[in-house]
């Protein structure tokens, strides 16, 4: 929940501790994103990518990190890099599929 008590992220069921921690950190990034704190969101998503690259949360963090960077800079060219990174590192993820529209 964010500081106003609004739910911003939900985790259902059991996850191993590394996956659980990555999901918790995605939730913190989502709070920043929804608060339009683009730089903070970008930093938090980057931390998920760095700390938990082998988790299911990592490709989602790559996607939202790119969106955060785009929102912060208004530079749409960053989105092509997001599609490339997801295609290279996480080609089977749904996040790579979502980003395909940005591929060059």
C-alpha cells in the first residue's frame, strides 16, 4: 500500500524468499511510479534488475524501468532499448512480447 493506504501491488500465494523479496521491491517501485516519481521508480526497478536478475520479477522490472525512464525524459528512443534487452535476456517472458512494438 502507498502512504494513503491505496493498494498498489498484490502478491498471491507462496513464493521462495528470493522471488518474494523481488516482488516486494517491485511493489515499492510501483508506488513510486504511480506517484509519478519517475527517477525514484527508475532507480527502484534498476535495483530489482541488478539484485534479482534470475527471478520472474526481473523482466517486468526491465519493462517498467524503461517506461519510468521514458516518463522522466520524454525520450521515446529508450523504449527500443527496452525491447532489445528483453528480447536478449528474457525472450520467453510476456514482458518481451509486450515490448515488441518498440523494437527497431
